[in-house]
C-alpha cells in the first residue's frame, strides 16, 4: 500500500496520517482499534518501523482507503526520524486509553449517541489541525516575504543616499550640470520614487515621461472638453483617463506634473488653478472670463441663483459652476448673499446702477 | 586654465556618479523583479503586508505611489491598486455629496467602496483608503482627512475647514449632532464663536438644522447619521460621479 511522504499525527483518540503534498488526503485509525504495537529497528536499506496490530474492523467502520485487508496490521515507516519518540507516545496513549473516559472536545452535535458524537467532534479536531498547519505555512511565507522586503529596502536606501550625494554635487557646482544630465537624474528619481533633493518636488516634473504624457492628454481630452463646455476639473480628468486606461494607471502626481507642462509645450489645453485651489483643464480656446458674461445674463434672468441651481440650468458640475460664479463675483459682476440657506448670487446692481 | 580644469573635473565627477546610479538602478530593478516574482501576491492579497511595505518605504524616503512610471508601480503593481482605488473613492464621494455636503466617515466610505468593487475584487482596508486619499489631495479637489473620535471624516470638497470647525466636528461625532450649549460647556467658547462655526457648516451643507428638537436647536451631521442607515447609492447619484 503506497501512502508515502506524509505527516503522522497522534491524538488522544486517533492515529492520523496526512499526505504532505496533498493536504486533502488524510486517513485515520481510532486508537481503540489497536491491539498492540512493536518496533522494528532500521537496517541497511530499511527504515525504522512501528508495526501496529489491529482488531478486526467493526461493522460500523467509517469508509476508508480499504474496506478490508488480509493483514491484521499496518506498518508505519519512519524514513527520516521520529520513530523512537513516536513509539513512546503511542505506547503511552494506548496504555492510558484516554479515549475511553474523555468526551472529545468541541462537540457541536446535540445527538446523544456517544459513538456518533465522538466521530463528529473528532472531525472538528481534524479540521482545526488543518487550519493550524495552513496558518503555520502562511506565517512562514509571510516571514520570508518580510525578510526579502527588508533586504530590498536596504538596497533602496542605498539608492536614496546616492541620489542625495549627487544632488549635493549639483548644488556645489551651482548649475554647471547640463540639461541632459538633469533630465537623466530626474528620470532616475522618478523610477525610484525619490523626492528631488534639489527642488523638493516629488521626483521632479519635466521628465520625458511627463512630456509624452502631456501630449497624450492633449489628444485624449480634446473631445471630452468640447462636450463639457471647454472646461473640466482635474478630478474629472483623473477619473476619465484612468477609467479609459484600465491598466498602467496614472498617479495623481503624474497627471498634475504632465498638465503643468501643457502650456510650455504649446498644446491646445492648459491647466488653471482657481483661488479656491480647484484645478481645471481648459481648452486654449476657452475663455472663462467670457463665460462669466453669459453667466451674468443667466443669473439676471432668474433674479438670483445658487451654485446648485446654476449648475442644473447650464449643465455643469456644481464644482465648476461655483467657480464660475465666484469668478464673476471677483470681477465685480455678481454679489453674494451668504446665509444659512446657502450661498446665493445676485447681479451686482451697485456696479450697473449708479 | 586652472579654473577650466576644475570645472571639467566637476562635470566628470557628476557624470561618473550618474553612470554609477544608472548601473545601481538596473541592479535594483533586477532585485525588485525577483522580489515581485516571489511576493507580488502578498502585496495584492495582504493588507497588513501593504502597510508594512508603505511604512518601510516612508522610512527610507521613497514614495512608491508617486508615479505610475516608477519601478514599484510597474513591477509590484502597487500603483494600479491605489490609483484605481482613488477613482472609486472620488466617485463615491461625488455621488453622496449632496446628502452629506462633502463629508463622509471613513467607515461609510469603506462600505460603499467595497460594494462598488463587487464580491470578487481584492480586499481593501481602511489604511488603503487613507493612502489613496492622501495621493488625491494633489488634484486640488479639496480632499482632506479629519481625525474624529478614533476614526476619520473624509472631506471631498474645497471648503475651508479650520481648527475651529474640526474641533466642533469632533464634538459632534459622539452623538451625530451638537448644540450651542454643548460647545460652550465643552470648549468654553463664546456663543458668537460657536454660532459662526455652526453656520459655516450649515452653509457648506455639512450640517443640518433641527429647530424642532426639545430644548435648543440641534445641528446634525448627515455624514455621521447616514452611517446608521447605510443607504444605497441611487442611479441618479451615481451619474453625478461619472464624468
């Protein structure tokens, strides 16, 4: 019978063998079945063994690998070690016969039949064992992962030190470094995720990557911008672009740094930052100040409007609607009425009527 | 002539170091690839491992989420995980903004994001959300993290919230609402100061006024009481989120 390479477990009630590779394969014998055991010493070409002599199988035996066999014993072969210790403990258990007076631990079965109850509870012990094994294995994996991670971080730290020393050299030379070298340096920082020690920006903008990205964005965003009245918040852009990509997404910083280059690359879009800190992308052809004029008309028609109302009327996001109204106010076209009912804008009659 | 020689020397030195960095970078990339082939799964599946990883990076001065083009992102896939999470966070916040004025508890955000991700998506922890939000700040949409009573309120609108507002939010966190008297007794403020703060929260839509309450008016924070009901995001609300 070939049950090779496994782990032998001894409980107060059973002898369990589990295949080391295939954890699903698990067989067990109740200790009550054991008549006696004997040792067989190892020899040349032979491993140490324990021979377990068994009672004939009882009629209500659980289904196992074999319904019956012509042998009345099984042999446990210890290829590596453990035979002596195991023999000792197995003898102990057989002598003590603890299974006779111990109700097995966690019985969830309410069934009063002691035989059935015992079998069910023992099953739970088996499951618990499996979980314990799995936990130990997971722990081993994790600790290996952490070890590897620590080593990796050591190396990363060296990179950080090196970049600092290069940055110092650059400072000392006071701008004697070529533009090419600067770009190279910045792209190295980008790869490692190191903040630019010279300018303090995270990994520095102005790398080739960001230039490429800026050009790409100009292409991707043209139509969506036109569809949205020429202006979109950076948050909208972030979602739009990343949803379209699916993979290899842009980080928020990638997006911002690329957008900062739009104007200098003479692309048809530009980045604009409002007083509130809200960042938007506009078409070059878009003129927010002109839009303010039409906003004023809309507000005048309605007498007064909140950002919410204006947004619904015009079909804009509330965020951008508010920015437009605020800009109009800044330019003096609108007045605000700030109450607990909300922020409402009115045409600035002080200006128009004198 | 001497000056020129010194200058040249200087350039050569930098060139050398850059060359050295380039070589070390290649080596590091290989190490990282090896690490990824063994443990990439760990990062994806294990939130605690992610925390450790992030903390270690921070300690040595490295930001693995700075760029999608960085090694960390490309090889470990950390980038995509967090950037996508960012998109999901934005969408949830936008959808619920009209209900809570742009303030939401981390718990509710967590729940809604998990719902949106579906049954088969990777598990996402609150720590993951916080890291993604920190990255989103740079987009200028007013993302902020406000500590209250052991958890956090996430702000997603560019409203000015100073120390006074924050402290009142923290006070309100216990019961979901706060009154002027409570502010006066707990914080020892003048009525005027308390009222100013509460009015600001009302205007921003972050607080609702209950004038029918017994005793004095109560200022409720929808961000705090919707957590009890955990309502679904309606289709209309979801549309608000998608550009």
